C-alpha cells in the first residue's frame, strides 16, 4: 500500500493486495485485498476471472492516476 499514490493522498497506507495466478494458464485463481477502496478494486479483478481472461490483460491495462486500481499494474508483475 505504501507504493500506491492514492493511498498516500488518502493518508492511509495500511493494507495489502495479494493475488494467486496459475502459472500454466496465466489465469487469476483468486485475490485478497485489504485497504482503502478495496471494495471497488476487487470488482476489477473479478471481471477477468469471470470471463476467463489472462492476468496480463490487467497488468498491461492503463489505470487512471491517482486511483487505487493503478496498483494492479504492480500487483500482476510476476
């Protein structure tokens, strides 16, 4: 959380984003998010899980700055 600009703006850098990826299929198996605005960011992660997209499509997405979602670029760098 300390690396997310929006968390710094909100003055709450407490939390954690964690995701599990299948290394053979590149599919997102699950994610746990604790922190500011996690309730919104989890919906972004659930969409590719529902439609069976590769995690790299989130990793390579351009997210608005500053938002908590921009942390997904770093979360999915493996």
